[in-house]
C-alpha cells in the first residue's frame, strides 16, 4: 500500500477533471503532488489558447460543500487533500470580471466572458428584471440559433432550451418575439458584443451572492465585484460600499467586518464599522478572501505593491494569512507584450436542452448527498445561496419570473439531472477509466496525508499548549515570592510535590543544560 510521503506517491501524478464554462466540455488533466495551483491554471489556459489568463481561476467544492478558489501560490494537493482522488473536479470560471470587457485585447478572452455571463444568467447570478432577462435571452437565441426560421423554429421552440433559471411562458414568448422581429441578420459575434454591453452595466455584473445576516438578523446577500461590496435584500440593492470607501476588511469567527470611511462633506470624514454574520466560519473566511482578492486586483497599481493580509486571529489561533499571487488589472491593461494575431474564436454554439445529453460529473462527487434538484434546500446556509423570491415592487415583476442563484455544486447537480449518459462518447469513457487500481493508491495517499495533518492541527498542538501552560503555572507557584502564593506553597501536598519531583527535575535540568556549559 502506498503511504503519503513515500517515493512512489510523490512521483505519481494525480488525475483531475476540469469542467469548462460550457458544461458539455470536460478536460482531463493531472498534477504532481508538489505542484502549485498557478501551474494547473496556466496549463488549462494554454489549452484554451488564452493569454489574458489573470481574469480566470479554478474553483472547487470541498467535502463540507464549501466553495474555494484554487490559490495559485499554494500546493494543489494541500488545498484539496480532503477530497477523494477519484472525484477531483475543478471548474474553470471567470474570477475577476473586467469592468469594461471591450478593453480586453483578444476576442477569444471576451468570448469566455460571454460564456460566463450566459452561465450566470442561467443560474440566477446575473439578476435582472423580466424585460432585461427577455432581451438577454433573445440575444443568446440569435447568437446560437441564427435568424428566426419559421420552418425550424415552430411553436414554442424556446421551451426545450435552458436559458434562464426560472423560465416562464411569458418570458419565452417575449424572447421569441424579439428574436423573430428585431434581431434578423445579426451575426453571433455581433450578438455577443451587444449582450456584453447590456450585461456589464447591470448591478449584479460579476456578483457571486453570499448569504449573510445583518445586525438585526435580516437576511441579505453580499456581492463583491470590481466596484466594491454590495448588499441585496431580495432583488433590491440596499448598499454599495465602493473600494474607495473601504479602509479595511477582516473577519472574526462567523463575522465578516467592513471598515469604511464616509465623506459627509468635504471637511468631515466619518468612520464606520459594519458587520455581517455568515452561516459558518468557513464560509466567512471564503467571503473575506474573495473580498480581499477583488479589492487588491482592481485597486492596486502593481502586484509588487500588494501587501500580505492577515485576519481572523485570536488567543487560540494564528489567524488566516492571504498572499496575493499574479498580476493586478492595471498591469494586464498596460501589457504591451501581446502582439500575436488574435486567434480564431471557436464557438460552442449549442444551447443546452432540458433533456439533452451532457458529459456527467465524475461519480460519487460530494454533491450526491443531495437527493435531487427538486429537493435542494432553500435554507439560508452556504449550501443553498440563492436570491430571495421577493421582488422590487417598482419593477412590477411576477414572482414566477424571479431568478434564483445556485452554488457551483448545485449547478453540477442540475446538469446531472438533465443528463443521459452515452457510451459512445470517448470523453465519458476516458473519465470512467480513471477509476483504476492506481487511483485507489492515490486515494489512500491523499486520505493518509489529510488525516495526519488534521491530527496535528486538531489534537497535538492543543495538547502541547496545555502542557506548556501547566508547566508555567507550576513554576510560578513554586518560584514566585508573592504572599498569596507563599501560603499555597505551605500546603503539605504542594511541599511534598516540590521536594520529591520539582526540585530533582530542576537540579537535573540545571546540571544538564546550564552548568555543563559554564564549566
């Protein structure tokens, strides 16, 4: 059996699956046990022919169903050690949404942004009212189906397509009407450009909502993007703290804390601290990391100016340290080394159908704990972050048209429930073939390492700390000259302990480590 740290386990590559922005596309990859996250991210971007790779990242879900971004500067293995080796799945996603997608240098990068926003619309993160949703949906229809053709597009041809999370008949009819009468002759590239122009000015552009509660216990959703930190209650934007107002971000336990400076007028500046309670400490730490990373990426002039950030420490913990890795946005925009001819964009061009065949997620993923899509919990925890069904009355939107949001693992679950596995797909067969005897050995290595490090962190360190405190107390009681402690030393038990154990141990240590050096 292979053990963690052995020569064989160190040299054996660990296989993983990469789910791209279109769920019908999966990539097989592998990494070494000591390989850093930046290496895998660069390799995936190279396969996709992306040079402006700093906007993208790999996301994964741990065994407790908490999402994480794969940190470029840390070992991949150390970050995913709690996952089963047979089911290592990363999702390739846009991590930093560019404020203006048209400042990107290459069309192929813009196309990936389009795919991400199309996905955000489907899963409810790109929240908008019904008229905006119908318009964006029609743009997607024209981009991927082409001009309306009465011979092909009969009856309700949108009904079988998945474009919006809550796709009502009213929305479908409006999308079809716009597609039929307003967009004829537009190419896919033109429609993607129009889609991006519309999407990037929405309040929820680049927002991944996190469920939190304010000091009064009200349920809110926290969004973080290039503009700053936003709060939503239902569909209504409540607050917007721009990065210029944010002085400091930290967390303590489950509390995510923002320190801001408000300019009431040109002379008076008011400092204010605002806290939000997250469902769990792990989700709070994730929100903090996301906020810090977004703030550093969009506000600093260069990566060399970015400091290390520490938060969450206490008497019994070291706190969480975050080290930024990679370039910041200004460096990317000012990069003049990209001189190649822009590569041809290969468009996926396939809208997913509600009964379509898609490559399945690797088996036994932690998502399988959920019974099914219809039974997804609607509790306000980090396993079910969604926008509330409440609607801003000023928009006059029917409740049935509200767009909810799903977590990455729930997105995968919805895809699996609409999947029909086809044995003819070589990609599916290649994923299935990963479950071999070698993979069993890799699983053993990961589990051994995870359990060993977990034991050190949770058991051994507290025991060492407790022993140190006991020794310190004994020394204080037996050596100090305070009157109160002198009274305690006169007790028969304490006196016997000092004579029989403490004094001999003290003499031994003095002879062994101090007097031997003197003489």
